[in-house]
C-alpha cells in the first residue's frame, strides 16, 4: 500500500487545508470541510491556534463570571476535551496501555486498538488531566492566558507532522495510515507556522525555548514508539500532542 505522501502532488497550501485540519483534529461542525490528507499537515498548528483561541475565550468568560482560576481552568480543560472529542487523550491512554501492557510489537498494537482502557491508560489520563489543570490554573491566575493557550495549542500540534514524517506507519490501516505521511517540506512548514503563531504570544526567547522543548519531547516519543512498535500510529500522534502540551503548559506556569 502506498503512503498518501507518495501520491500527493506538490500543490501549494490552500486556505481549505485549515478547515480540513480542524475537521480531522476537532469535533467542530465543519461538514463541508475538504478531506484531510498528508498535504494538509502544515495547517495543524493553525487548527490548534483556533482551538486555543476558543479555549481562551471560554477562560475569559469563566473569569468574568467570577470563577476563581482553579475552577476557570477546569472549565477551559473541559472545553478543550469537548472541542477535540478527547481524540488526543484517547491516543495517550492507548499508548500507555499498549507500550507498557504488551511484551511484543504485535501484542502492543493489539492492545492499542482495543477500545477498553487499562490501568496504565487510566493512570496516564489522570496524571495528564491533573498536570494540565494545575498549570492552567496558575496561568489563568497570572494573566496572559490568551497568548499561552494559543501558542501551546499551535506548537503541540506542530509536533505531529514531524513524527508522521520521521516514522513509518506501524500498521497497514488506521487513521494515521489513511491520512498518510507528509513530505518533509510540509512537516517543516508546520513547524514554521507554529513558530510564527507563537512569536507574538511568547516573544523571541520564549518561542525558541518552546520550540526546543517540543522538539525534545517529540523526539523522545518518536524514539520510544520506534522501539516499542516500529513506527507511528494515530494514537502515537495523539500522545505526542498531549505530552508536548503538558510540557509547554508546565513550563509557562513555572
């Protein structure tokens, strides 16, 4: 089976790519959006910026209504989960169950496909939600949550095309396989777009530090995925986004 990246033409990016990325990475009502494929991966950070802006708006409304930062952070976190359909959280849980619940590559992939959640998945979700909640509470208390949420949402989603490009597909079907692997130019374009989004939010120094942090986390996930299952899946990409988001939020909160 040929990867989508090998069959896509080198057409220039299109505005419709953002809608396609949003339709793939969220549950926003975009029924008329074009189908997402490897060539639209450059727009993942822009889709993330939209989701981050919507989450920031929810946070501002929650604070305006008088909610203290910890409760406002809980509302923001719930909004993010609802908007994405817990797509990335599901990937994180599946990766935790599969990578540490199976002894062979085949068994790990089998566990990751199982719709049931195991102990490792529950623990991973609990720790992820707790870390993001606490970090968001500190960010909301300190102000500047619009910049933080937009930058984090864009940068964490830029990591996915890089992992898609770096690793082969671990299985012959699934969401990641249907989307395909982007060409290197599209993956690097995603990184560039994310940096441009983050620059006015975090400044030059903050953006450089955030990019380095995302690169380290994404590289770690990619190396682990290669060792455990020999490649990447949609679950691996979701886990990459979640771990990058957690790292960035904690860094900004600190």
